[in-house]
């Protein structure tokens, strides 16, 4: 017999969506939204810097391998 999934609470739905909960009036806390977006942008910039460094490393390695192949 299959058990029915337990529905998420409203708080869990907002937490899973990574958005701030509305306050009692139903308004979203814009400060929290901005802070969350700033953190996401910061994380993206950090990730992009890591990716660019890895691309540079791989390019350098490819160049070394090309030089080895040409010399043989």
C-alpha cells in the first residue's frame, strides 16, 4: 500500500524556493530579498573566477602537450 506524501508547510515551500517568507501583512521583506540576491551574485562571481582559472590551467596544459608533440 502506498502512503500519501505529507504536504509541505508554507514555511517549507518558501525555504525550499530560497525566497523570504512574506510578513504578517503578506508583504515580502525586500531587504531579505536583496541580501539573498547579493549573496547569489557573489557566489556566481566566485564560481566564475574558479572556472576561468581552471580554463586557463587547461589551456596552459594543452599548449605544453602541443609543444611536446611537435618536438617529437
